[in-house]
């Protein structure tokens, strides 16, 4: 569990008044199991659970007010939650200092790895707490009593929230949870590029950011070609569609070897691209890696085509769930618009794919051996052979026509033309 103290709950929702946070543990555990653990993966989730227990023992709880790079976190936390009379006595004695503002001389700082782990755990707390509020707000406003049935929960000094405010709270909590999910994934993505403190554990999760077998390895790359509002969860939900479209539409058109080389180039792995090209057989001589300009242009064309194919499969990505929940999908006008949108996306995808194939055909020699044996290579070479055969047939026909003309001219010179009498040879 990542939330176990009242101070942690208040830091996430200052108006919350839960004297016994253990009452929420069941709801929080459900959100951890259904939403948080799949994002982190089991290995990273268990690791963070152990780290949370360790940090709690060292810093009292996991909040921005107790973990500061000033040291003496346990004493700061005690003073922050001390009785007001104790603080007044310390002020009168001149021994009180405002926590987290002034540091003592020589006190150590919190280790960088601890600070990074705390930031990650804080994001996890936001996800599970705000998702719990958005999903369980109705259950938290009623009491189920033995013999009394269901009653509305109220307290002295507080007025019950009306339905409009309840809806606003649920909506705000849902949006906060969504932003926290994106923040979590982007945090782990940045860690994978830099310190790699959590990467070895996270890469076993389905939400791992880097899909090296795809042309769209990250949400940032996909967002350049398909508007997903920069949301990592949308990208995660589209990974299967991206892989399906890449293997179904792109691979048969340009070939597995060329697609693999482009994907390797997209990952910055030009070495594997060169090695794959050198392993191919060719009768034209030694292999040569394609230039950066050629690979960049092909990569852009293929990504454009792939984005349109994905869009054709998942039209109205941002509004699909909302429309489905509101029943709009049963509207014939909406269904017609959706079919038209899918048709337009498929048309754009086919046009972009044709442009990519044409680019490969026009620059076939520039790709070297990585294009040998691909459908585009075979089609171009077959067209060249057909053209050569047609040229040879045309030359042969022209030669036969020339010989026939020569024979006819020779015959005319011998017999005369036009002739009005029979020659001696024809008597």
C-alpha cells in the first residue's frame, strides 16, 4: 500500500478529514491492483512497496513536507504535527525553527535516489487516491447500518454536498487521475533514457515505453503523426493496433527485411541495419548502407501511412468511449460519419503507402542490399526484365522488318519495277 497515514491523504486532498485512513484501505488496494500494478509491472510494483516501507521508517510518511533535502526529516515531521502548545513553548524559549525552511549547519541532504523514489511513489499515490474518489464517491457518501439500512453521512460544521458539486468532484478526480497516469509513464520514460533507476524492473510491464519492434516506439513519436493529445495511456491502448497494421499493411508491401532495417534506423540502431544489409546476398557487388536522407524520407512516409491505417481502425480515438457510453453510436447519422471517416483514413493510408513504394522504387539502388528480395525490388526488377524483353522483341521485329525490306528491294532491283512484261526467268 502506498497510502497509510492521514497526513498523506491530506496532502492529496487538503479538505479531507479521515481520522482512520485504514477505512479506505480496501478501496485503495482495489485501485492499486486494477490500475497501478499493470502500469508498473509486478516487479516494479513490489519493489516500490518495499521502498515505501523503508522510506516511511526513515521519514515518517511520504509527503512533500516531510521529505526535504534539508535533513532532519523525522524531527521536522514531529514538529509539524506537534501540539500547538508545544510549538508555543518552543517559540518562547527561542528554540523553535520553521520546519523545511532553515537547515542546520552540517546537516546532510536526502540521497538523490531516495528523492527520485519518493517522487515516483507520490505519483502512484495520486493515481490510486484520485481514481478511488472518482469511482467510490457514491459509496463514501452513504452509511450502511445494521437495522437502519442506508443513511447519508454528515458531520457537524459541514453541509452535505449537492449533486452538482458531487459530479464536479468526481470529474475533477477523474481528470487528476488521468494526468497522474501520464505523469507516471513520462517519469518512467525519462528515467529509462537517463538514470535507469527503475528501467530494469519496469521493462517487463505492458506499459513499458519503448517498443523497439514498432515504427512508433513512444507516445511522443506517435503524437507527431496522429493526434492523441500526448496521452501515454492512449498510446498504450493503440500498441496492438499499431503492431497489427504494421505487420498487415506495411510488411507485405515493402518486405520484412526492409521494414526491419527502417525500424532499426528509427531506434537509432544503424549498426544492425548495416549488419542486416551485409548478410543479404547480391550479385551487384559489396553492400552499402543507405544515406541518412533516404532513410529519413522513407521513415516519414511509412509512419504517415501507418498512422492513417491505425486511424482507420480506431476512428475518433479521444471520443470513442464517451460516445459509446452516451449511446451516440446507435445514431444512424453518427454511424454514417464514422464509416466516412474510416473510408477517408483508409484512402489516405493507401495513398501514403503508394508514395512510399514509389519512393523505394525510384531510389532502389540507394538502399543497397537491404532492399534485395523485397516485393518492391522484385517488382522493379521484373518490370526492368519485362522492359528488356519487350525492347529485345522490338529490336528483333525491327531487324526482321529491315531484312524483309532489304530482300524486297533486292528483288525489285533484279526484276525491275514496275514491270509490264514477263522476264526470261518467268517464262
